[in-house]
C-alpha cells in the first residue's frame, strides 16, 4: 500500500504527459526514456516545473469545477 501511494504522483504525471509527448512526435524508445526519467525524478521528489504547474492547474480545475 505504501509503495503504491508513493508512486502515485509519478504515475499520474506519466499518464498526463504521455499524450503530450505523442503529439510532440516522440517515438517508442524516446517515449520509454521519458517515462523512466519522469518516474525516477518523481521518486526523488523533483518534478520539472512545467509538469508541476500543469498538475496544479489540473487540481484547481477539479476542485473548483465540481
């Protein structure tokens, strides 16, 4: 249970970023490298500022949208 809770932000960020990477033209190998890099950064608690801002906007939209 603890492992799934600590890995949830990274998995959420990967799920959010995957379509954006696909639109940007990332192929299979580049996509896998980006996923692994993002999950590694999430495990350390160091998200890139753009992803953090997007997730914050998404959270606000959910909170104020319902």
